[in-house]
């Protein structure tokens, strides 16, 4: 059973801090799935996470057109943006499975993987859905495998 937590995100800085907090718990073989409408803060969260693993001034462009960006860190992180993915089988061509084997995969638009496609990537995964409610932005975090326990210890 996944562990679920909801968090209010007051502003862009809060979204960045969430990414930084998640980075502290990542280990090789894990996947972070980022969902939400355009403009909800997926890239902001990804930037905070990647900069926490690399360096504060790391250039972190959105991989919308390249589909993936790789970063040397510990663990290594691969940032995927699947928005332009036409067929879920294309992930084999862009190295998604290898990225998970070698480090951490951070995936924007995981719904492009198809029904249960994201769930098959790794038993240790965190799904983050960014959305608005009547009062502002929120993040719903759903942890599977090792992330079910890690969410209990997450402090932002």
C-alpha cells in the first residue's frame, strides 16, 4: 500500500525546497514521477532536486525537446520530459531503463508511458502530482516500495 502525503506549496521557493528535500533521500534504482498540468511547477521541482544533487548553479534546462538530460551526481540523475513522446516504447531508445539501473530517473509527464507503464519502472518510486486547489498549489506525494517509508521521514 503506498504512503500518501499532501503538502501546500506557498510559492516557487517552496516547490524548490520540496525538490531539495526529495534529493536527500534518493538512491540508485529509484524513480521520481512528476505529474501536473502545464505551469504547475514540475520543472521548478526538478531543478531544485537536480541542483541539490549537483551544485546550486547547475544549468538545468527543461528537456522538452531533447527528451532527456543527464547529470553527474551521486547518485547520477537523468531528467526525462516525456511530453513529446508519441509511443511508450520510445523510452527504450532514450535510455530510460539504463538510467534507472545506473542512478535515478526523474520523469515529467509519466502518463505518456501508458497504463501501468510508470509502475513497471521500479518498485521504489515516488509519484508527485502538482495541482491547484481553492487556496493555492499543492503537491500530492505517493510513495511505493522504499519511498513508502521515506515519505514518513520527509521534512520540508
